[in-house]
């Protein structure tokens, strides 16, 4: 059988003032096309479906339309879990109707899915945190241990966590108990979760800029050795770069977000994971590249003309532009830069050739006039660089207003 694993859609997310919605429409269509082209039997979406607890109407509309397309008219089961950006109640709300379309939505950890049957598949077993699927054209069952994002409050509510217990201990016990009871060698055994997991003894994996952090101290750390040995593939969400922190025989995979959502992801290639699975055999998976969406690029220039020439040659991008100059940019220079490109998210001026060591702190004279206070404040924020006359003229305009 074939499974498509994707995660971290963050539908509705913006990059500062820039909407990413049209790009999200395109990449959602691309994921549907890949699912159909690869003839996958099952789709797993590992959390952060939306970017906010209360997403905009158009984001919700895109989400449901995409899920419905992924089901291929209820022939292909789609399982989506909540991440730390999602409201569990919002994810769960349409579940009775979604099930009729072949969609299983899971908002809370340790959730139990009611048994149901459609024309092309059915849920044959269900306990808290686990389902077994039987797809008509596949001769063996598919077992899925599912754990949507679990914060401290949800852990206590759904797992009865003691205050001093660590998350990985709680989950290891829960997952092992389920796997020992239900995940034998006669079916395909998968784990689906949205959390911060890492390999024991390795460097911490960076959470992307703008991402609500999950890992706050060791209590929130989950190690990959918590995954039961019966599990053939672990489908993770949360980190936005594609990464297998398991082994080639037992992959534990962050599928990546479908778009670059912050400049810490600039230059990353995004993927979905296509899993080929059989009972009692090592799984193999392939990364399928996602091509839609604008590239996020960080560039640094010293000359304004060089920056403008580059911007004109790369119009379909989102840019964080740093200008290293001897003096601060003038209004005309800033205007020319922004006129050259509609996708400048950040323009960062960096004044060079300032001898920091030669700067000595001085006491601010609070009795001086407002212009003097402004100059002192500006210098304190800009390595003792004096504001130029153009900036002082603008400040005078503000005072006169």
C-alpha cells in the first residue's frame, strides 16, 4: 500500500503584511495532484492544519475543499490531527459529516473514534489513541496510533499525567501499551503525532521563526526511542524542514511544511513523503518535491543600484533585504528600492564603519529640548550614528503636526 504524509499546512498564515493564500491554494492543489498521480491509499496530515485557533473563513474553506479532494470521492481515507496552532474543538466540530466523506479528524490526544463503514473502507477497531482501518482493495489491516498535540493541560486531562512526569515517559507508556495489544506482524503499523521529537544524544533541532514553541525545557522533550518497535513509520508534524530522525528501516519523519513560512526557512525545499508499506517488512519512503509557492530569499548589498538590479531580475520572490551602507538610506533610496520589487518583506539598514569600541556611554541630559533628546535616542539605537538632516527634517514635520 501507499501512504502520503504531509504536515504543517498553516492555512491562513501571513508573512508580516504579505498574504500567502494564493500560494496555499496552489500548493494544496499540488498535494492533491501528487496523491492522485501516486495512487496513494491513505493520507496522513500531522497537525498545524491552520495557523490560528480562529482561522479566517477562506482558510477554513480551503481546508475542507482540499480534504474532500484528497479523499477521491470517499475512496481514500484521510486522517488529520490537530497541532499546537489548532483549536481541537474546531478540528473536531465537523467530524460526523467529515466521516461520511472519508475524513477522520482528531483534535485531542487519546481520542476514541466511533466505528463506521463506507463503501471503500471501514474502521474495524478503535480504542483511545488508536484505530485500525481495513481498505477494501488491500488484503491487510492498517493500524494507526494517533496523538494530536498535547500541552500540559491536555496531558493531565487525557493521560492523567503527574505534575513531575515527563511527556516522553507518558507517551512511551501509552504507545507501548497500544502497540503490544494491537500492532502485530499481520498489518501495517504507523504512528501519527504532532510534537517535538528528537533522537537522544543529538543536537537540538531548531524550531522555525514564528512557530509557537513546543519544547520548553526537558519536560516537553520526546525522544525517538519512545516509539514502539512494532511501528514501521512515524509521521510527525511541527518542524518545517524535512528530516528523518529515525533509521532507514524505521523512519521517524518530519514531512516539512508545504511552503517556506519564515526567513529561517529561506532556501529550503519542501516535500511530501510517499510511503510504501507491507506488513512485517521495512518501509521505504520517497520525498516528492513541492514546487509551488514563492521563494523566500535573504540578500545583502552594499550599493543601492546593485540591490535594485537584483530585485528587478527576481520579481516572483519574497525578500529580506539588508543594506550595508556608510550612511543611512535616504528617502529617495528607500523609495527606489521598494518601487523595484513588490515583495520586500523586510528592509534592514546596517551602517558600517562605526567604531563601536570608541563609543563611550554618557548620561542623557533630560533637560535639553525634544530635538536633542531625539538625537540622543537615535544615536543610542544606531551605534552613535548621528541622524542625517533629512531625518531631522522629517522629525520637525512630526513636531509641527
